[in-house]
C-alpha cells in the first residue's frame, strides 16, 4: 500500500458516500445515470469474485464489501424506492449501455492475464469500468443545472482512478516486475474520458459559477 | 505471492 493508492481508495469511497448521501438524505437521484450505477455494480460483481477465496487483508475485504454493498443498494434505490425512483428521468438516461458490455466481454476473452473464468471476468471488469462513466457524462450534458452533490460525485469518481495512475507509476519504480498493461491502459482511458468534465468542473469552481457541460 | 501481488488492488 502506498499513499497514492490509499488516497485513491479514500477518494473512491468518498464518491460512493456522496452519492449515498444525496440519495438517502434528499431522496433524489436527479442527474444520476442509473445505467452508470448498473455498470458499476457489474464491475464490482465481476472483479470481486475472489472475495471469499483469496483473503488479502481486512482492509481489502472491507472495501470490497463496501463497494459491492453500496453499488447494488444504489441501483436498488433508484429502481425501486418509491420517492427516489420518481426523480429518475428515464427519458434522459438513454445511453445504450448494453452496447458497452459486449465489446468489453469480447476484449476480455482476447486480452487477459490468464484464460480462466476468474481472470477473464477480472479483465472484463477493468475494461467495463473504463467506459462505465459514459452514460453519466452523456446525462450531465443533457442536465441543465447539475447540483453540487452530483458534480462532486463525478469529480471524485474520476479523481480516484487518476490517483491510481500515480500508484501504478510509484509501484513500477519501487517493485520489480510490477507491470500490468491491462489496468494501466484501461485506467488511462478511464481518466482521459473525464478530461473535459474536469476542465468544466474546475472552470465552474474557479469562476464560482454553476457547473455546465456543453451539449 | 505472485497471484496476490497482481490482484491486491481494489
């Protein structure tokens, strides 16, 4: 564990807590893409298959349980909670996210660390996470006024993987044979997808004006 | 050890 990875995990945890705060307290999911939440639940379900077979540390297992529990409960909230589901605008959240799943699955079958079920599922989860934010970014472009919590949620979610890139650089230089092209390339693509959001997020923060993404 | 090294991240 290094400071970049810990900061990354804490930032990821913070993004989940901000979203739970928004949904649980103001009972609203306005501006939140259910499709991105469903993709993230699938990411965690396919990445943490080894949660009961390979014990790495209490921290590792605890965080996996938090990410699994929160992602599935957020999906449940938006789909089934009587008040929250009312603030979900299905007509705006139209990204065909199933079109993301198939290519990621095919790529995982072709490019993986080992052709076993768990390794293919793990690679699938890495590829899927890289593109999981797309429905959310598309929805933000259509959302007139993005509320602060939603903006913070997306920012933290993008920042966590950027911190992970620093972690991979650190581990590359400090650990021998630490090379993982699958996570490195996917993590870079994932972070680059946030580039324009980060730009507009900082602009709105600097000029102290409402966050607005150009359509 | 090698296995865990490659999958010790979240």
